């Protein structure tokens, strides 16, 4: 009799627990993801609006008569366009892109467009992946996006090297939106690992801005490459938040709200410690810039605020159940809100009347703070036992065993690099396949058959 009486009580407890979970999930807003982050400055956020404009230029058929008329005269100058590749040029192996010489900002820009829902080739790139299928530099990456990046580098390596060597004081920037952001991220990582193929370009000259990025790298890579890769997310954007494999998302594209809700329920039941220690789980890459422009229980858009950090735990782990989750993914909205945010930053600086000398000092201080924050993120990753969370060699390592493995790997790569100079230049696809073999400990090593080439 007592058991029978206890059943309604258990049901009530279960219902209350479910109601509490649903209430917390409904109250979770995008602002919670970055509420502890610092506020970005105009100096560090300045590239984002015009890079968004360059991405939009990839969509244009005639750059001299653009459909997306740029406000304020900061659009692309067709005279400085080096090349423009369409689907016909790439044969579907990579999304369309442009190579642009930005003299106004001393920058060499390679910009990719986002997913084209009418192109099967874009889906083929996304579906060419299986969780844990491709290892790279001690972590996991999206297989299809890495292959697309290799194809682009194989096609444009000579042109990029000529520009880098000709304009020695220009930065080399890779940028893209959505699908294109994933290609840009992995392209940046391959270039950083093989800088000798681009005239021994310094690591500090290479950078990436991933707009509305796909989750395409494991957590250790997301943190370790935060000194060169930056991700920009607008408010509630779903793509950087869902750990659902991209192939599952786009297989269920017409029921996206359903799959997001199901994934939200599933992730709620997974402990944070288990997420962090899963080496195959993919994340949004690099340093994060979060544009926040809406507040809970209030309608309309407010003056946008940009928050930035290199987080380890809490890296956009929770899906926001919002009617704006898909609209915030649009490049046109990101471009507009990024421009608004930058204008507000510049207006605030003008009101404060910061002298030129103090601006330069602030830039130096900002660079130093970013470097310190980057090192702190690497240390926290090791503290949280994130697999293979060691840092690039110029900053040292925090794990002696991995340091030894990495140094031996580096010496092998050096000998391989010097010996291959006398050989016929191999393609980037071949180079990636050479370098992406795993040893027993799961690290990337050179194939033994080529060690003495």
C-alpha cells in the first residue's frame, strides 16, 4: 500500500524536475555565454565589418555594380581584386572565394562564401566527415573541410607566396562565413604548420576571421590556435553552439528546430567534465567575439556590445532556444551589427578624446593582454585535463611527455622539409596525407616510408 501511495509522489518529483529543466533552458539567453568576458576594443574589432563586406563580394556577379551596396564607402575596390573563383572553377571541391589585395588595411585577403542551399557540392563537403575520422596536429578536425582547404592551397599557393614576398609588411588573412569559415580555419592551420611553403612567412602575419563559424576543430586545437584564429558570433546563432555533426544538421535541414531541441535535451544530460575530456568533440575555433544586442524579456535590438575571450570551458556549449537562432546566422545581419558595434566603439573613443600616442600604447597593451590571456587559456586547458592541450613551441609546453613527442616530431619535419627542396613540389593534398598519419599515442607523425626521402 505504501508503494502504491509513493508512485504519485515520484511522478510529481519527476515532473517538477522536468519543469525546472525546461524553465532554466527557456531562461538561458545568449548573454549568459559571454557575461564574464571582457569588452572588445575598436582596435581589435576593426577588421570584422570590412571582412564581412569582402565575403559578401563573393556573392556578387558584377563587383562594379554590386547588389549589396556598401554604406559609408568601405566596399571592395574591383581594381585590387587578384582573382575570383566560382563553382565552375572549383568543380565543387571548395566554396567560391576571392583573393583581394587590400591596400587600405595592408592586408592580403582570401575570403570564402557561405553554404549555398542549391548546390549539392556544398553538402558533399559537409557530409564528407565522421566523428573522429581525421586527426591533425594532435587533435581532430572536419575531414571534408580539411580536404577543401588543401585543394584551395594547392590551387593558390604560388600566387599567395608571390604576394607575401612582394608585400612584406602586409598580413595574410583568411576569412569566410558558415561553410566558408570552416575552410578558412583549416586553411589557416595548414599554412601555420607549413609556413615554409609560403616563403617562411612569420606566424604573426597570418590570421583568420571565421564569421558564424562551424564547429570544426577539437578543443585542444581551438585553444592552441587562438593566437591566429578569431571567431565572430552574433547573439543567438545556432551553428557555433550545436555539437551536432554538420552532416546530421543538413540532413535534417527542414526540421532544424526539432533537431536543435533534441540536441539541447541531450547535451543537458552530459556532464561538463565529460564534454571537456572527449577529444573528438568539435568546437568553434580560436578567440571568440560575441556580439550581444538583445536582452531577455525585452523586444527589439539594443546598441550592440562586443565581448571577447579565449574560453576553455563554457565555449558556446548551450544552444539558445530562440526564434532568432537561424536569422542571426545570416552574413548580412552580422555585417550590419558589426558595423554598428564598431561605430559605437569609435564614437566612444572620440568622446574620450584619446591622443594618438595613447592609442598606440593601448594597442601595445592590448597585444600583451591577448598574449597573456592566450597562455592562461592553454594552462587552464591542461588543468581541466583537455587531451593534448599543449601550446605552440614558442610559448613552451605544460606537459613534459608531449613536449618530448612534439620536439621529436618537429625534428623529423625539419629534416623532411630540407630534403624535399630537391624534389618536385608536391600538392597540398599529398602533403596533408603525408603529415596526417597517427602514431600509437594518437599524435601526428611523418610516415616512416618518407622519413629518409
